[in-house]
C-alpha cells in the first residue's frame, strides 16, 4: 500500500496506479466508508478517461453505498 501511495505522489496522473491502489485497499480495508471515499476520489480525479476503470469504480461506489446503508439497519 505504501508503495502505491508513493507512486501516486510521484505521478498523480497515472490512472492505472491509483486504480490498483483502490482495488488493493478494497481487498484489505474492512471499513466500507474508507473504500467508498477512495473510489469517489478516483472518479473525481480521472472521471471517464478510461471507460473500464471508471465503470468499475462507479459500480463499486454503488455497491459500497448499498453496503453502508444496509449496515445501518
């Protein structure tokens, strides 16, 4: 995780690097709110520059919002 953070600092325009960081955080981070924020940040930074990554991020945002909503009930 630290190497992805350092890489993102060095080259913030690298969409693949930040996508991999989000995916890795999604696997290892237990808090859905943190994972949600990472994917939302991804969309803010890169928008729809590469369709596959942006569609996946949008799908995960939807799933995580649903997970957070149902966890409250």
